[in-house]
C-alpha cells in the first residue's frame, strides 16, 4: 500500500501548525461522529454479487433490491458479527493504538433500542471508547453486509437507525456539546453527509473557530457524486482530508480538475478555499488494497502531537494489522514503536 500525502514545504519559521495539537492525552480528546453499524461478514461467490448487482470491491448504501441480501447472507456458513461503521471503527482503533488513558475517543451516532444496539454498546465499552449513542425505537440498529470474494470485499450498508440521527435531540444538548468542546481533534467520514450534514457543519465550524483540527474522509465515490453540495459546504473547514485513489479520481472529476494524476489531484484539493488559514490543509490519498484503514493509525499519532511522517507510519502499521484480520478486529495490544 502507498500513501500519497500532499502538503507544502515552507521554511521552519513559516511552517503552519496543521498537525500540532500541543496537549496531553486525556479523555475525549478525539471526537468522532458517524453511522454505527453491526457488520455481518461472510464469504460469497460471483453469482451472489451478480444477483444483487454488486461490484467485488465497493461500498454502497442498501436499496430495496438488497433487502433479501441480508436475509441470505446470515444463512451462509461461518458468518461473523463485528461492531462496525467507518468512523466508529476509526476511533476504536485509534484508542487501541493509544491504549491508555481509556476513553480518549468520543463517538456520537444513532442506534435502535434492540439487541444489536446492546451489542454495539458492549463492544464500544470493551474498546474503551466513550460512545454516547442517540437511541430511538423507530428503526432497528443499522447493519452492514461484508460480502467477501477472495481478496475483495463488497460492503452494503443498511443504515436503518444510523439514518435517524437528530442534531437537535443529541448534538445540541448541553451535556453532549460539552464533549465536542472538550475535543482537540475531530474525525467524521463522508458517509455521515447522507445523514446529518448540519451536524458535521456545526462541529467543523467549531473546530475552525477554535483552531482545532478537523479531519474528514471522502469515504466512497458516491459521496463526491451525489452529495457534492453538502461535501463542498464542509470542505473549507477541513484541515486533513483522507481518501483512496478511486475516491480521489471521482472527486477530481466532479470538481472539474481535468487530471487523473493522484499527486496533482491532491495538490488541487489542498488549494481549495479554506476558512482557517492558520492551518494548512493536508491531503492524504492512499493507493492499494484496503487503503482507508490507514486513517485509523494516522489519527492515533495525530492526537499525540506526532510529526506528519510519524502519523503516516502509524497509518501503515494499523492498516497492515487490520487487513490480515476479519472485520475490524485487532490483537490485545499493538506492537508499534
């Protein structure tokens, strides 16, 4: 796996503080908000993918035609269940990389008042993440089918409860907003633009106004295509942008960059308008299998005030561990120095 990272190289005197947090590790330093899902993983064949119109290596939201998929995949041999969701996994593994103190990471998202929701709460507690879920009983806890074919993984997310997050009923509550204010680094995947773009914007503006670090992930090509308007409303507040080569290419096409060179796309993305000019935008595009998992290690080093090169090294380490395992799982302790 390669990571291409674009940032200007100013003199020592001019170097911006884009990755300088200057704070001791403490509870709730890292804040994440996204779609909590229960992953259902199983090995399938090409016929299964074709039946539901899936690509071998893709990430999509479930449509009506995929309802039968979830019923079929749980009937497969060796089905595995894991706590999932892009952002929840990211903060969970950042906490694992750090180890102590516990509850360095806060996570907001919506679940159902059901058995799957209880599993997610238990998994978050086991991972020492301070998960403050918005719980409702109108929709069941969201799920994500991970259809594995060889080295590829096609993800179909049924957001369900995750799609019911309400800013005014959760993020805006004083007790919850205090946790947002307590954080120094923020990470939200682009997937959450499909749920509550107004929540993302509120957090992003807070980070920008207070010279904190706001990170975002392009998440999947369809985000740049079909959620372009909310994405570009948030972009001026993004200090660090993550994505893989496919997502970068789609973003470039939608922005009219007229290039397919990943380095040039990163430079053009870096130069998009930015609100907080005290921080220079960093663009991290990964190239290789299971690229985006590099994000999680990057965050763990970032909140420890590590140099950019060390953040990338941590990202490589985390990716190397996770891609060898089923689901978002990891050993008891990291072996990263």
